[in-house]
């Protein structure tokens, strides 16, 4: 292994990693991974954030989704080269470990743990709102005390979001059973929610009034870019596909295909939905429908019975987002633990299910508690900053690896290097700049906590450190 005398600058030898054989069971095919990507992408972005984005960008929201998708496209082409080449899970963490040294890898791994953990908890709050709306259609209502987190609903005395807690614990249970069962459930839910999104498109398109698209950019490009930074949350989780490499059949072919397919399908659907919703409902009215913008479009058009089906689609959509994000969380921590940067409990594999059951239960429980007690809507941007930072480092890693090891066998090559990685970095940095200052402050605090963990535990227990002492 390539071990620097400076412990902060040691890194993994990528050539040695190419021969790694995983203890995890291989189950994923191109269809499964594409469904995994769609499961992560289509959810909160369409069913919740579209309303907020419409208030920020107006009808220009469709452009905002395209901008966010372009940033993801450039990054996905960089991810695809690593995913096809490196047979270890861990996504951006593992890729950084082979190019940008251990301390950078730890930072991005710690960063990704924040991304996935808060993504699960944040989405659970939106899931709870749609679920309670769905129950209300049958005349059922939860007690106010357990309907939302404390202080999250003005004028309502609530203490605990019971639906958010329960759904995360159920997802945790499903993931603990094993990846084979998980992929089957995810595939079914994704197919159903795609059908529901298409139902919305074909139903609502008849009610478009082109006058609602004028002016297209009521707040100028500033509003479009601001909305792009906000709705970028919609694309989180597509990088979770690369975390499944150790459970994927023929990853060198399967992973790049699944990344590009899922991103392309979801972008087309996002643009179509945002164009229709702002064409049917004057964008300023979404201030009244901030929690359920898509079903509100149909109710506004008098299609109440279909609006109820859309609510069901939102429930399924956000369920799969939480499923994929919690899956990605456990695989990132699995990789970090296997490298010695986190305690061994996170890489312990159940002999019965071939899954990291202990870490799944641990992170699932933490996410459920956060979703139950804390209003996390403000932390959605923290998820964005985590994702964008990971994209920047992976793109930079491609440039670094092409320069230092140009002769490596690459089953998939990022096209038009250095143009694609550089554009990925530029797009992601631009979106990072548009995030709120408080988000950066919270992010720095999280990184400081990570540095305490790294210097008190990880730097001593790293496998590379033990190898250097032999």
C-alpha cells in the first residue's frame, strides 16, 4: 500500500483495491439500480420542494430543475468512472481515499453521513404530512400531541411526530432483512409512483393556461439560481447507487448505465411536472399549498379524486427516498469502519442476512428519533451542502487520477476530460455559493465534530496506520 510518512497524507493503493472481493452478496442488476436511483430522486423534490421552488423562481422553476440536473450530470459522469473501476462501496469516500488522502476521505465520509442521516429525517416529516392528509380523506385524525415535532406547527401543541418515527423504524426493519428483499419492495414502490406521476402529467396537462407562464422569470435569473440550489435536494441519493457496488453484478457496466438512466428519466419528469404545475396554478398561489403542491394542482382543477391518488404517490415516493438514503448511510459507514476510521460495529455483517444489521438499526433509530422530535425542514440545505461537496471532490479526484495514473484500466471513462470534471466543479461551487450563510455555519460545526472523532480515534485505528507500523 502507498503509505506516506505523514499520517494525514496516507492513501489507499487503487491498484490493490481492484482485486478486492466483498463479503456482501451480489444481487443488483441494471434494472434494480435504476429503480434505486429513481427511488432516491423522485420523492420530496416533486411532491414538496416544487412548491417552494415555484415561489422562488416562478414558472422559471423548470429551468432551475434543468440547472440542478446539469450539475448532477457532469458529476455522475465522474462518479461512473470510479464506480466502474473501484469494486469497493463507499462512494465519494472511497474514491477520495485513493486520490486525495485519508484526512480528505474521512471528511467526505463524515460529510456523507450527515447528508444521508438528515435526508432520512427531513423526508420523514414530509411523509408524515402526506400520510396524515391521506388518513383525513377517510375521516381519521391523529391526536395533535403526536402529529408533529414540538413547535413545528404554529398554533398546534405537538410534542412528537409519531408517523415519522414509525416509518423510519419500518424501513430500518426492511433493510435489516437483506438487500434482496429490499430491492424487491423498492422496485414495486418505484413502479407504482412512476405510474402516479404519469397520471398527474396526463391529467393536469389539459388545464394549462399559457398566460400563467408569463412572465417566465418574474424574479430574474437570481430567482432561478436560488431555486436551483434549493431543489438540488431533489437529486440527492443518486450517488447512493455507487454505494451499492459490492452488491452489484457486473458493476463496471451496470453502475454507469443505472446512474445515467435514473438521472435522465427523473430530469424529464421533473421538468414536465414543474412546467405543468406552474401552467395550471399561478405560481404565487403555491404559498397556500406549500406542503402538498402537486395534489393541490389537481384540486385547483377540480380533480379531487385524482388528488387523493397523488397523495398516495407522495407517500410511496418519499418512502423510497428514505429507503435509499438509509441504505447509502449504512454502506458509507460500513466502508469507513472496514478501513478502521469508525468502530468495528459499523462493519459487522450478519451471517443470516449478509447485511450490516447493527449499523442499520443504530442509524435507523437515530434518524427516527430526530424525525420524531426535531423539526428538520431548516436542515434540508445541510443535505444539499453535503451532496455538492462530495460532487466537487469526486470531480477533482478524476482530474488528479488521470494525471497521476493515466495507464489504469478504466471500464468506463468520463468523456471530455478535463471539460466535464471542471464543469462539474464550477456548477457545484456555484450552487454552494447560493446556499444560506447559516447552512455554512452548521456545516462547519459538523466538520469540527468530525475532526474531533478523526484525531481522537480514526487516525490511530486506521488500517493504513497499523500497516505502517508492521
